[in-house]
C-alpha cells in the first residue's frame, strides 16, 4: 500500500506546492521523518525502503507536473472571440433567454483566439441556438459573455460562459458502442417516463444528471442522500450482489455431470464471479465514468480477482490501488471534490466495518444463538441490520462532514435516519428495477416495469422533497478557515495509520493514546475556532457583490438581522454568498427599483430563503409564486427603522416627487436609504440620476456618509457635483460589469470621487466593509482574497495567511 500512497502523495504535493512551495518541501521532509521514525521503532528500518518512498513521491510530483497546464484567467476571456474543439458532456437544456436557446457544458480539447493565441480551458458553459448532441466533438466559433464570471465568496459552478456563433461536428468523431447505448437509453426514459422520474432514474443508471432540477438536487443534499444521485459503490455493489447471487444459485439446476466437471477446476463462487464481470464492465460503459463509479468498479474488480485467486485482499490496499489508478489516468483528480468525498467516505465505512466485525467476533457464539430461539434470532438480526446501517451511514456522514460543510455550508441532521429508511427503498427496489429494465431494453428493446417504476419513483421523490421542506433537518454552517480541514483529515489519517498497523499485527486494539491524539488533532481546532467566534463582538458588516452590470449588497446588522439591498439580474450571486455565510433567513429584502439588474433575483431568493419583508418605494411587484408569505412595505422619505446599534433612514422617494422626463423616471424614483451605526454611515443611492440628486441635495447634511454606493454604476448622468460634495464619502463602491457597453464608470464620476477610496466590483470583485470596535473600517476585496500561484516567500506567506481566514 505504501507504494501507491507515496505516488499519490507526490502528486498531491505538486498541486499543493503551486501555492505553498516552501511549505510543501517542509511537509515532505516531515512526512519522510515520520516514516523513518516509524520504521526505526518497529525495527524494520531499511535504506532501500526509504529510497523507494522518495523515488515514488518524486515520480508522482513529476508526473503531475508533466500534465499540468495553468488555466487561462477567466477574466481575460470575457467579451473575447474564440475558436475551439470540444466534447459535449451534457444534454441540452432550455435557456431563460428563450425557447430557441440551449445550455450545455463543453469539455474543451483545444482552444485558440482567432489570432492564434492558445488558451488553456478545461470546461465551459455554452449558450447556443443549435441542437448540439451530447457525446460528440464539435469545432466551435463563439464569443465569451461579458458577464460570465463573478468574483464572490460562495460562487459555485463558476464556468466561463460562451455564446456559440458556429458549430460543426468533426468528421473524425464517431459515437462508440457505449455512447450509442447510453444515448438511446436516455432518449427512451426522457420520452416515456415523467420528467421528475426520468431525471432521477437517468442519474442512477447512466449518470446523466443534466435534467435534475435545482430543487431536486437541494432536497437530496439537505436530507443527506446526495450520494445516491451519482453512480458509486452502492450501485456497482448492488448489481454485483444481485448477479453474483443469481449466477451462484443457478448451479443448483445444472446437470450433475456438468457441475462435477466445472467444479474440478473452479468453485461456484469463482464461476459466478467470471459471469458477473462482463455485466459490470457493461454498466461502467454506459455510466458517465465519474470518479466514484470508476473507484467502485476498480475495487469490485480486485475483489473478483481475489475470488478467482482464492484470496481475500485487504480493503485498504484495494482502496489505495483504486486511487492510484485514477490518479495515473488523471493526476488533477486529487484536487477534485468528488475524488476526495468518494475515497473519504469509503475509508470511514471501512474503518467502522472493521470495528463492527471485531465486536461480532467477540459476541454471541453459534451455540448461544441456537439457545435464543427463532424469534429472538430474527429480532437480533433486525436490530443488527439497523445498527450496522446506522453506524455505517453515520461514519460516512461524519467523515465527509467537514468537506461538505466547507464547500456547501450545511450539515444534515437527518442523514443517518434518511439513509437508514430511504436508501433501502432506492437501493433494493428502484435501482434493481431500473438496472434490470435498462439492461432488458438495451438487449431486447423492451422496458419492463415502466409504469410501476415511474409511480414508485415519484412516490419516493415526494417523500424526500417533503422531508427537505422541514426547517430543522439541517444546520447552516458559515464559512470557516481551510486550515481546519487540514487538521481534521490529519487526525483521520493518523487514526487510519494506527488501525492499519493494528490489522497488520492482528491486535484487538491500539493503545488508547492513539485514539486520543487522533481526536485532538481532528476536533480540538474546531472547538477552539467555535469558541473564538462565539465571543466575537457583533458589528456591522456590509458586502457589495460582483453581479456584473447590476447592484446587490448584503448588510449583516449588529443585532444579527440580514438586510439585502437589490438582487442583481438572477439572485444567484446573492444566494451563493448567503449560503457561504450560513444564512437562511432574510429579514428585509430592499429593492431600489424594478429594473432587472436590481430586482431580477427576487423570485429566486423567495423560493430559496425565508424572506420576512420586502421594501420598495413604489408598487408591490407581481411575482409568479405559488404562495407569498412575506410582508410588502412601501417606504418613503422620513421613514426610520431603528435596531440595536443602528438606524436605517429612507431618504427617497416620496409622493410629491416627480420627474420632468419619462426616460429616466424609474431610475430617479429609486429607493435611497442610509444605514448609520455608532461610528459610520452608509448611503445606498440606487440608480438615481441628476434630477433626483438635485432634489436630495435639499437634505444637505443628512447626505453626509462615510461610505457611498455610487448611483447608477458610476454613470455620467449621475455625476452631480453638489451631491458628491454633500455626501463627501471616504469610501466609494461602484458596482458595474467588466467591459460593459455603457462605459461605466464614467471619468466625470471618477473625478468627483478622487478624494475617496474607490472600490470597483468589475476590478476588485466583491468588497466587504467591517466596522471595527474602534470605529475604523476594515476593507477586504475578493481579488486579494483568492490564493495565487507563489513565486517567492512573500507570495507564499500571503497564501498561508488566507488559510487561517474567512470572508
């Protein structure tokens, strides 16, 4: 096992050293020292062993470096034309732009600018008017959208977005056997099963997850069942058990002479294993070849090889071999979240299973079980199954929880229970029926159980989505420093190493000090961090998000109330940030005016968060929602809302205000509000232009603010000199899109703000202002918050500081 782990460690060390070169070298020396120390203590120190470890680590490092190409900065792509050859990796979905537009993900093979400059891009999100087919390679011409990438904490799936002008299938590509099978099965299920049912069944049979709705994905996530949506060990394991059991049972009905001849050379188990293998290969072929499915296939393959050789391999060795093969195929897989979650879950399941087996071995003997009686044995078996299932689910959940919480900011409280009750329904009824029907359809063109399967799948999906609507099923977890992940999984690796040594030496248990040290390394830093956060003084924090050519800001008030001011065009960036902060309730959603770049995300936020109030200065918006559970409040000049440590003043509009022209009427009726705290004040000016600014100038000293959200993205039409003089901001935030066609912000506006610190979302990304206890303002921008490739000690030190911080 050490051979494979050394290579994997070297590969991971390369990607780590991109940002932490000196720390990576120190880590390598430290790990090597631990290996030498361990071999010395166990009296098995051999120079050749140490040399092999070093060579394999270096080999993994150089192997990863050989395949590494730094990605082109997505910000450099926006608005630029490109020519590329790419593989369509997802089915087409209708776009919100209209029924003639489709969305698809493309895995890029090679890409160039028209002038010949080579680009390094792994994957893009494409918008096109052609019906491009999944699984085919196309030559494509297009232009990257001007607003296709956002620099915000919590942004997920942030792929560069390309609008396709021209696409032609390359002559060299032909659909393979498995691609045709997968495509035919996908088309059949989409046509003859209901939308919800087919989307789920495709995800567990062919691995096609394109058609799953965001609501369905979220329901499976918060209930702890997200692992079911990707083809993994459970799917391969179940198929193997079904086929292996069936083939082994068939031997009973073979003629006696034939059975005798077969068993001279092979056992029934070996023959059943041989007959099962082609079906597993076929299932892998029609699946999406995701990391969990490949890992599961490799592990089951080694198990089958063990059966054929009459040996049972140690599961940790098999897991290490599976990881080694995947890394050998794609070195960057070590940085993939799916790779990490898949192997950590299996590792934790293996560790708890070993423990349970040891307890069973020390438990009741066969004689004691006979004395118990039939009913007692049945009850014991049921309780044993429930215990095993619960503990295995709990182990997998606990082991992956920090990684899930770090990336998705929640912890499912019902995961062990839902896996105990609902996973069997899916695993023992839906999945076998879907696999059997799919194989029958591919072989004979007949899809049995179609109506029954459709109805039962909808029934189970209704249960899952119903549970997902419960308010107490998960805990929203705010972002925490990434260093806590390192300490937690260091503790887990320490525990695994101790268990591996125990199993090798065939001991019943390790010294309790091993477990205590493992727990301290893994959990103590989390407890310390939580304690520090609980004793932090509450203060005003305002974050201005990068939403392209639009506005969105989140104010976290001193009394823990959340005020969202505008939503951007979609609300996705606001939702991503709120999840990043562990927030599920919006106390007030203030909409400056109903232009889409300020209000386009209202419905999305209402569907995904508990919104208590909506503030607006005009007519209540008409929303396409099944039910509206919020209070709409029309606010006007003179309204004041007071909280613990702050006040919110509404400065504009008011009933008597009118504009002389129609063109900018909506902009000039924008909601203008001012938040004042103990030391500072923040003015949010919407899209007001000169006419409204001239009216507001009558308020004079009420306009004075430390921070100004510059009106109308810094346009020339909002550059009223008296207004800016009266506000006299120390910090000015301009929310505008990169390379926007309007040319915002205008040089006149920048000139009027020359004495202020200017933060621009198109350049700096999201900007966070935090009021400190002494009244000073802490400023953080996303551009400086990201890890950067380190070329010297200063770069690495800056990256190290980011490991200990959050937004």
